[in-house]
C-alpha cells in the first residue's frame, strides 16, 4: 500500500493522558482549604515515573472569543499542586510550548520533579491552554488536498498545495462555527486573567518555555500589574514566531564547534554544512524512494527529496541529541545507506493521505504573524540558508489568512520591571541567544543564565538548573551564573 506521510509529529511531543486516580494516601498532606476553589476535585496525580502527588483537578470557563459577548463557552482544564512552603507566594502557572503543548502532560512526564520543587514557592498550576490537551474540543481538519509524497513534486507546488489545504480548512472550521479569532495569543492572555480571578489570587507567577514564553511576554503587556515573577526558557519574542535563517546557519557553526571537541565525531562530521548541502544537491538531482513499515502495521512508500530532510532538520535541531540523530541520516544518505532515514521516518511519521491541520497551533502562529520588515529580511536570508524556507513553513501561510494577523502593535516587545529569569541553551537550534536577549531587552530587572551545550528543552538538563530557579524564586541574584552540561556526543 502506498501512503503519504505527514510532518505534523516532527519535533513535537505526543500529548498523553493526565494519569490521575481517585485520591488516596500518598504520604503527603493536602491543604484542606485548597479544595474550596470552585470546580476543583481532589486527585492523586500519577507521573509516568510511577511517583504520585496529591493535587486538584480544576476547570474554569471562558468565552471562545473574549471580544464577542455572544461567543460560545470553553471549559479549560488544569491540575493544581498545592504549595508546600511555609510562606507560599503567588500561584505559579506553567505555560507549555508549541503552540499546542499540554501543561498537564508536561507535568506527567519528564518535568514532574521540577513541578514538585516549585511547590515550595506557591501553588503550581499545570494549565492546558485553550485548544490543547484536556482543554481541546476542536476538530482536526482533514482537507481533500492530496499529501502524496510518494510522487515527485516541486517545492513551489508543494507549498501551493499546503496553502490551498489551509484555506480549505479555515473555511471548514468556520462552517463548523469555530471562531478562529478566538485562537490567538491575546485570547490566551485573557484566559490567564480569568484563571487569576478563578483562583482568587492577586497575582500570578508565569513559568514558561518556547511558545509559553511568547504567551508570557504578551501577558506582561496586558496584565503586568497582575504578574509577580517570570521564569522563562528558550524565549520566543513576540516578533520571533518566524526564525531568522541566518541565525540558524550560525547555530550550525556552534554545533560544529561542539562536534569538533569530540575526536570520533569530528572524524565523522568534519563539515556538517557541507555534508547537508551535498546531500540536498544529490536529492535535487535524484530523489530516493524508500519503503516504510508503519506503526499501524501498514507499509508506505515515500520519495525522499531535499525538502523532506530540511523539514525534518528544522524540527530536530531544537536539541543537540536529536540534531546528531538527523546528521546520522545525512551521513547515511551521503554513503548511499537509507537505513538511518528509514529508521527515523518509521519512528516519527504518521500516515496521511491528504493534508490536515490542527486548529490551535496553526491559527496561533498565523495570528502572531510577522512585521513586513522582518519578513523581507527572512525571505532574503532563506534564499541561501541551509534549510531554505522550510525552517519556517508557517511563513507560507500568512498570505492565506491575513485577516487573522494581530498586527504590529502586538509584536512590539514589552518593557517592564517585573523580575525575570531567562534560561538559554547555547545549542538551542530554534531560539537563539541573541534573539532571546533582544526579546527581553525591555526588562529592567532581567537575570540571564546560559547553559553550555543545552538545547531548546533544557529544564531537566541539569540539577543546577532547578537550583538556579529555586534561588531566583527566593529572591537571590543568579544573573550570569554559569551552568554546563556534557555534549551528548562526548565519549
């Protein structure tokens, strides 16, 4: 059977179930008064590690469009872990990345220990933002536009096909009475205001990563007096939804420098950019057809073209370990070995006969948009960049729905004296050190900590990161503190 393969899962964590059970004894005490918060139920929250914590599952209701008095109502879900410290401060709301990530799923998986540690400073809220996780009542749109990647297709035709599919899906969602203007970062900020009121809190502390930092920065502009502190990693500025290709190319130079410190890796990858471009050129001349054994038991044929690898690399450069896995694919193809690319695609690809979209992440990114000046800069850089425009595929969607754009006023960076901690990784392939400094330059009370060799998902990369966050939350000065982790390729 020949099936097309979609890119929706690249670089994204799968959203998993909450993992909650009826409340039982975990050896922890639960704040009895916490259960009085409206629409909360005591639970035992079970992490994927097998550990558990007493918590409360809560909901609150918001309009789909806060600007429309006749809007339908959404029910947003969260899990609240009660504070354990003697003098708890403002509730700490975790804002997941993506857009489209689930805060509740994040608490269940790798970051559960950090959620537990943060309870010293206040109630910790794992929020499923509108359109995500347990707060998602949106229908995935499967367009009638074919996504058959078993056939040769030019890049221009591939892009045009996806633009037509998005236009079809936007009309489809509107016909299903979903208010697309409700799925913007500004609307999610209004949800945070509603959550603060629901919790009966004077202020919130916002803790977020990647798109979660984008949301937090927007919140500073709209509800600055309601925010106590900010803990952000891998910051994405309000005008940085689309990444600069020149800075991605500079990232490849940093990755090469890290590789060069490992003799074995240096021998295998003496010039990663030359390797990638060599493979891209070869695939442009002669695409490679491979057969995949999918997880559902079916077989699929796919034609590997240069854009196939560029789209994969655009997602997997987020962290050095996954970037090295992608480089192994390039190295294999350079030596006429399709094994690594088949293995990678069998792990990540989902079968898709026609092009489909999830509403929340698609519309959120389109709405955050781009300034005209930045767009010209990015389009110019993309012409010669290693990953071309496939680094930022959303760039091709802006002209499909210009009416959704929030405007340049939204994209103006915030200025504030709210205490802010920024954690950045030197080998983050999606949000870059210089870009993060630019996005937060308006904060007069900013503290920055750089983690050597860390990537985009850095919170659990070292116990020193947890300690740094704890020290910041206690009011200590951690600005400039040095943290280093091992490069994943070091022997």
